[in-house]
């Protein structure tokens, strides 16, 4: 006697949800550090920090 087989798609739905979540995490991690790119303001502050650090080292009379 032939029994009818019903397909259970719940595993496909769960797998799809997990796949979408993983892709979403990778997209968000990629965008996480976009705001840390060097801009004009940050390069000026980095130059000021380097100059202040050189003055600090020079005032201690140390040779590095």
C-alpha cells in the first residue's frame, strides 16, 4: 500500500533563517569600522599628537 509522503519544510525555514542571520552578522561586522576611516580631522589630530609626543620625548633628554 502506497503511503503518501508529506514534506516537512520546517527544516528549510529554520536553515534559511540561520543563513540570513549569519549573512546579516557578516554585513554588520563589515560596516562596524567604517566610521574609523582616516578623515581630514583625524589626520590633523594624529599629527598634533605626534608633535606633542616628540616634544615630550625631547624634553626628557632620552635617545630612542
